[in-house]
C-alpha cells in the first residue's frame, strides 16, 4: 500500500523525537523484531458500549498500517479487552494485559473512572499508560503519574471555553446542569463553576445528577425546568444528552443547550434527540466534521473517508473521526521510538510532542505534550447547530 502525501507528511510532524541512526535495538515487553504488542480496555458491553468504536477504528487503522509493512518493519498487535466501563473490571483486565499478555504499554484506554482506577498500578509497574481517552485533570500529574498521558481536552480547559462563551454572550443566563454521577460529570461540573468564578453562585441555579445505569433522566429534566433556568449545561454522556434534549423539547422548555464536545455528534446525539429540538445548541470543536460540506475537498478528510470505506465500512463515519485521529497519533509515537522500543523510550516519545497538526484537526489546533504537561491540546472553536450542521463561530479559543 502506497503512503499518501498527507500520511507521509504526518510522519515528519513530531519534531525532535527521531532515534539516533545506528543505535542498538532495545526492546521492552511485548516487542520483537517482528511485533509490537500493546493493550487497552474498552466498554464493548455495558451502558456506554457505543464508545467501543474507538477500539474498532484503532484496530482497523493498525490493520491498514500492518498491511503496508507495519511500523519500522514490525506489525502492531492491539489487544483490546472489554471492561464494561466498570473500574473493578478495568483493574482485572489491565492486570491481565500487563502480567499475562506482557504488553509493552496500555494505549488509548477509554473512560475517566476506569483509567483512574488503574493509573497507580501501571505507574508502580512503570508501564506506559498513554493517549488515554479521559478528560479528568487528575491524570495530568507528572510528579505522581509520570508514566501517564491523555488524549482529550481536560475538563478545566473545555469548561472554561463554555463559561467564557456564556459570560460574553449571555452574562445574565440562568444555568441548570445535568451531570453524570462519577468523575466525568462531577469533574466537569466543578470545573465549569470554577471557570464562572464569582458569577457561579448567581448563574448556576440548579443541578441534577444521574447514575449511568438509570433508564432515563426525565425526572431530572422536569426538576431542572422548575428552576426557571434558560440554559442547560450537559456534563453527561451521549445517551443522556440525547434524552435530555428530547425531553426538554417535549415539555416545551425552550433552553439553550451547552454540550460537551464528546456529546456533540449529529448521528449519535442530535438526530436521536431530534434535529428541531437540537437547533441552537452550542459546543466546542477541535475536529473537522464529515457532515460539513466545507471539508468535502479537504485532503485530510478525503483520506479519512477512503480509510473508512475500505477498512471500517460498517462504522458511523461521523463518529469515527476522533478514533481515527487517536489511531494516527498512536502510530506516530510508536514510529518515533525507532528501534528503541523500551518502555522508557516510549514514554519519552509520548511526552515530547510539539506542534503536531493532524489531518482531521481544525486549522490552527495542534497537539503538544511535554514532560511537565501531559494533555494533548487546549484550544478549540465554538460552534452552533443550525438544524442541519454545526456552524463554526469566531476564532480558535482556549489557552
């Protein structure tokens, strides 16, 4: 398989990481002259099994890479185990990956509470736990978790973008918050209120939590409407964001929906909620969207669509852009390890990424990870849903 110009250019974007030519090969667990074995956990079952698409797309992308000769001549084996989004099961499965399957690293595991549950164990074993799909700032802790990095905008950064947007465009807003009763929801709620500063006590007029196992959040939405709020901040997952938007519309609650970026999908959230009900919602974006015609002639999106058609034809294309970007950065970090595929060099490469522009990221949004800051990016663009597509607003915001 011939590398496209974009894929070739991408391999040059992580600067200063190339190994010295002619150095001896150095291998950690799971590595040989022919294989790099990595592991992860994902919710293939349970209440948020839809997020297993990350693992499916990553697996498909690695199959494409392997078909083209692998990474520096080695095929990549991704062992992805089901944890059902249960922290206890994540611990069990992660131990299996490290102690039985002998993987080099844990890469791209999904979930905030699940990754938190195994972070201390992996760091005590000096096993890289990198490019995690988790937004909690607790995992950006170089002193106590030196073997851990994430690949999501952290909660304090993303919620600050929403807080600043509301303070600028709707300073008298009465905000209700629906949040997931775990580290994801609580962390976003706390960060959002902190970003509002002294205005939080007057702007946030109601809060309602839900447990991930609950069938609906109808009662929570009814209670929040009674508060007189005119804005609803969703610190929730896709299923409950869709339910909340739909229920608010059904009861005639005309409210400004503010959605986390992870629950802004048209196909997974807005369409199930109802496009009319979702019109006017706002969210933050760092990725191009497949449903926006402005990217039809974009080279990076053309390459992405070609990948989906050949390697993942049964997965939702809109929902797959972020998993695709995650797979690309996994490959680039492994590639830059060269023949030094020790755990020490892998974490070194994973924490020295500077100004990387992935093909599916919005212009001006780059990835930067350093030994002192373990998060991928801190900027985005606000967008509003017009009933058909997300329309980008203003310039890049964040820090």
